[in-house]
């Protein structure tokens, strides 16, 4: 789709907002209209897609010197298209993307370093700080946020009521006790977890963050490292997290079969009312629409914590490509996409801006948790995710000691980072 506008662009204002060099700005203006190639992966049937197209048309009307050539790809194909475009030096100027692509594209040298832009970025003060942290690679801001989706505790209020529980659990200890009580009084299982698949490291990252830990942290050399085995206090805290997993199984707070669940199975069991609690996301709205009776009593609360408040969130990035011939126009479009007007129209339920919120069931309770959100480190997660799944299964199935599982997983993560050429520090 090509969208063409019809009103003069104000280049002086763009320079103020974006920190643009005057020479580049004048050159773009003198050359007449520029064309920006924009790649998306929108669902054609989703209402936010129509809103996004309308907003881009409005941008074109306000900026006749910037022509937008928008191409929409199947979400499953966009990543491969971008990888091929980077390899062939034929990248678009701007693209939507997924969180797991950020680190790889940054290390390929494909993305703009946005540190200078951020100094004058009009939206910066409105963006949740944790969202910005999730878009940093090697200490540098390498993408801008399009949407954010925090995780929360979902629970079946009727099951809790039938078990005599008056409020959702706020701590790990309360979660275990309530799960036991649900099982004893109603016969349904209490809590669900993901011990496999992409959700396993996400859930673990949330529990670790509640005790001030991360799967891997940036090092001064721009790489990453798991530091549990370098610091006894961190290893002790990681041990607490893995002891929580062990306690879930030992005390019957999770069903025996949960040791083999991934996120899809976890969500299915919750949607059908087979478990009282799970940690999940806004996408469960679609499940509610498919099984309205089974999910009529679902309510949402902050995740139970073992320490400080923390949850996991996905931050969908907007990629700005370094090879663009029109950096000032790209930055102006990016400023627009993260602005309040666009976000209100396109992302009223999952915006990364603190001034775009609502109280809808599948939005407000989640967005209120965004200030405590953490993301996965921007490193290849294939090997790390497999090691995390293996560690959780050793806890749940083989009943291994939490201190040994914590120590071994920390070493395994560093081994995976070393294999990827990303192990920093003294490793």
C-alpha cells in the first residue's frame, strides 16, 4: 500500500525533535519527496490494522515530502524477509518486528543507534523505563517500542470462592497454600506452569526478577553473562527461585503432568477451568471469546511475588535501519508512531506509553503492571531456553536439589553465551 500526503513538512521542527544535522535536513527537503519503504506484519482482519492505516494516511497528509510505501507480510515470513534483505543490503527504511529479533539484527549492524535520537525524542518521558531497557543492546537503544504486553496472574474467581479463598494470592507462599486448598476442597488443580517451550524462560525470568536477578546481564565489553556463580548472594537467591518450583510439585500445588506443559497447554487447561491459577497474557481474551462459559469467572491480579514486584513483558519493537538514505524522514515517522495520537488510535489496550491506558478487563490490569516489567536478554535463546526447560524438569521430575540446579543452569547459560560469541566478563 502506498500512502501519499498533501501538506508541507516542517523541517525545522523535525530538526528540533530529532537532533537532525542541518545539512542532511536541507538536502532531503531540496530533493523533494522521499519514499520510505515500511514493512509490517499486520493481521488484515484486526481493528488496529485499519486504525494504523488511517494514522499513516494522516501522517502522509501532514507530510507531503514523505511518501510511504507500506508492504504487509505474513508474520511468519517477515523475519526471513528481513534477514534476506539485510544480507542483500536491500533493507526497508523501517519495519515492525518481534522482541526476539532485536539482538540478532543489532549484532548484524543493521539497526540505527538511537541514543542521540532519544535525547530529543518527544515520547521518551511517556515511555515506561523498563520498555526502554528492553530495547537496549550492549547499552545502546537499538529500537523503539510499538506495543507492550505484560503478564499477570489469571484466576478463576468461582474456584477460589468455592474453596473459601477471599482474595488472590500475593506471595509464592500464599499461592502454594491456595492451590493446595483449591485441590482439597474442589478437586480441581491449583496452579499451572510452563516447563517447556518459549514460555518457560519467560516465567523463570519473572520469578528471578522478583529477587533482583536476571538470566544474563550486560557486561562492560558489550556482551552478556550469567553472574549467579560469581556471587554467593545471587546463587542463594537463584536457589530460592528453584526451591519455589520444587515446592510447587512437592506440595501438590501443580498437577503432576505440568512438568511437560508448554504455554499452549498451560493456557488450555486454564481456559477449560482445569486449574485455578496461571501466569498469562492479554491474548487470553481470545480464549474467553471461544469458551465464554468456562472463562466467565476469570479475574486478573498481579503475579505473586517472592520479593519485589516484577513481571515479564513482551515489547514489540520498531526497527529503524541504518542503511536508510533518508534518516531524518525515518526518524520523523518513528516519532509519529510512538506519539500519543497514534498510540491512542492503534494501541489503546497495549501501548508502551504511560499516558495511554484504559480499564478494559484485558488491558488495564495488565498495563498497570508495566512499570515492573522485565524482558529476556537480547541474546539467542534457543540453547538457553532448552537448558531452562531441562533444569525445571530436573526439579519437578527428578527432584534434584535446587542449589545444584541453580549452579548448573548458571554455568549452562554461560556455555550457551560462549558458543554464540556473546559471553562477557571473565569467561
